[in-house]
C-alpha cells in the first residue's frame, strides 16, 4: 500500500488566497497612479492624508500580488520539472509511504527499518539538492523573500493608516476599501465582517452620490 505525507505546506496554498478575481485586481481596484489633479475640486479631499496612504498601500499591495503570482508560476515550474522533495520509505509494519520532509522521515525511523530509512534519507537529500539547484537558477526563494518584504511594508503602512484620521468622505471610503481588500485575502470573503463592510461601503457611496463600485475617488489617493 502506497501512502503519502500530507504535512507538507505548499506556499501557493498557504500564501495569500489568490482567487481568480485577483489576477484582474489592477482593473477592479484602480488605485494606480493616474495624475488627475484637475479633478480635485474639493480641497479637503486633496489634502486628506488617508487618501495618499491608501494609494501608497494599494501600490505596494499590487506589487505583492504580482510577486505572489510569479512565485506560483516558479513553484509550478519546479514541481513539474523537479518535483517537490520527497522519498519513499517502508515502515516497520510493511507500509510504503512517501514523505515530504526530514521531520516526517525522522518520525518514520525505527530500528527495524534502519537500512530502508537510511536509503530514503539519502534519496531525499539528493532530491532536495536538485530542487535547490533549480531554485537558485530561476530565483524561486528570492521571490519568496521579496514577497515577505513587500508584505512587511504593507503591514507597516496599514498600521500608519489605522492611526491616520480621514478628513473627507473619500478618505473614509478609501480606508474601508483597504481594510476590505486586505482582510479578504486572509479570510473567507463571505464571512463576517466582510459582507457587512461591503454593505457599509455601498451605503456611504450612495450617500456621497457615487455609483456603487465607482472608484473615481481612488484616483485622488496619489494625485496632486
């Protein structure tokens, strides 16, 4: 009987939940830098520090998403060409299993299967070496590190935004959208409080005479 170790945590599974709609995030959430200073007829909006912070956050966020997609592409390439490091080992009870980590291999050791275990350990080390060589060639781990740096910058900017008061309705809308955008990546978008935040956003947008889903105000985040 052949079994497999499910303890291996794949980064493209545990990383931000890049759903289908994320690929078009730049189109759906147009926070990109588009200088439209001529449209800033309301001084309070133009001077709102929250709007500028939201624009900066979204720019970094978009960069993070682009890095995540690149990392997924590289990881898929490695998985197809090299395969995730693993080794087959026969347990003391005669069961054959495929293990994907040194920890799992260590747990599988017993005096009864010492020779088999040693062979599996050598196979795993060789497979890991092939993965590492391919990784170094295409820059998978480097991309992962860039993602972590980008996420750290996002988090730091979010902390600053939390402590920055919005001075316009546009700023309030922008802050809520940033919260929603960030939260939906880490949790299920249909769980509390995300539908409720979307509802508040729609209410505010209607009250402020913006069409539901109209992001014209977001262009003011980095203008001027």
